[in-house]
C-alpha cells in the first residue's frame, strides 16, 4: 500500500485528559421532553490529547502523554486506563489539592452527542517540570489548547529540535491561538474553533492562519463533510468516508492522533489526511470515544476497501 507506515513513530501528546461519564439514549432531552431514559452508561477516559495518545498506541506507535489532573479518583482512573492502552504516563502528573477534568457526554441513536465539561480546578499552570530534553527523540508532537503554557514550552523545544508540531485546534479563547499558532507547523481546527477564531468562511480563515502565522498546514475538519486544508498556498479538500455512524464522540481526537502518527512516520500531508480520516471513520462505528479506535491493519484494510 502506498504510504503504508514502515516504522513505529514516537509521538508526544500534551494537554487535556478528562473522565467521561457517557449516557447513550434513543434521543436527547429537549424542551418537549426534559427527561429521557438511558440505554447504557459508561465511565471512560476522554480528553483531546489523551484520546489522541490512545489512538497513536493502537496504531502501533510509541506515545507519551504529558498532562495534569487532580490526585483524586478521576485522575487515578484516567491514568490507569491510559497505562492499560500502552501509553507512557510517567509525566501525567496528579496534583494534590487539584480537581480533575470530568465530562458528561450524552449520545443519541444517530451518533450525535452533547458534552458538558468541567475543566478541573487548581491545576498548576507552570510547565517547568516537563522533560523537554526528551523531545529530541520524538517523531512529532501533538497538543490541544487546554494548557497553553505546557503547549508553548513543548512546541518551542520541538521547533528547536526540528520536530513537527501539530495543534488540535478545538474551541479556545482567541488569545490562546495567538500564542500557540506561531509555534505550530500543522494547525488542524474543528469547524467551530476556526469559525470563532478567524470567521465563518473556511477557505478565507485557513488562508489567514497560513499567511499570518506561517503554518506549514492549516486545516479544518468538517465532520461528514470531510476536511479542507491549505499547504504551500494551495487549497485541497477530502470528502469524509461514508460509514454507518454509531457515535461521533472522540472522532476528532482520533483524527488528530492518527494524523500525528502519520506525520511522524513521514507521510506526505495528503496521505496523512486520508489515513486520519479513515481512522476517525472507523472510530465512529462503535460507542464512546475510545472503543472504536482502530489498529494500523484495520485502517489499511479500510482504505483498501473504501477508495
């Protein structure tokens, strides 16, 4: 297969880990029906960078998750689940007196979801404890925008070492993007985040990000509409793979993890986008944010049968 990864890249993922309480129901509450009965309930690890790290591990990469949580039951559950997935959590710190990030995730029968997130409390801002000397051994570095100080320290070290930096551009204050984007090689936004930061017209917004911040790649994921990106001043677009969606929760996180894996392995951007899109599509075939994360062989086979 053209573009098939031939070695296991090492990816460092930094940012958010959350504990997800997931309710699956036939429909979501609304103005006409304020209370519904859940068909299932699970407690599983989530968070953008943390779930991306699981995706890298499932795909066969070596991955470290750098992040913060409280030294509380939620923090310990998240760390244990990441360790069970083969993620190196030596620098996932649990801080006394802090509270972990926790989410309520509500999913309907079509796979759409609503999320209420508590981002944690009293987590230390300083990133001076991160082992930045380890970045020289990495193939790529991925971060979400939830801990800007950690992202900036890590991306700065990666830039000095010539390691590709990839931003999972989820919704954040514009000031956060202003700080992080100058250190970003591949800026991959969600639709809502790009709209909030740079305007509703995606091609214009991506051009602004590319030109103003000198990002090598500026991109936006559009769910079932696929992904649009700019590289070297040229706009490209990839349709989404058509699948029978069960749950979209975590699909964006898996996309970013698979993209970081592919870039770390040396794939060209167009091949990395296709690879990440296939991984995200497969994730959507199973419930919750992690159960459907595929292996490398599953992604390869899916791409062969879904040209």
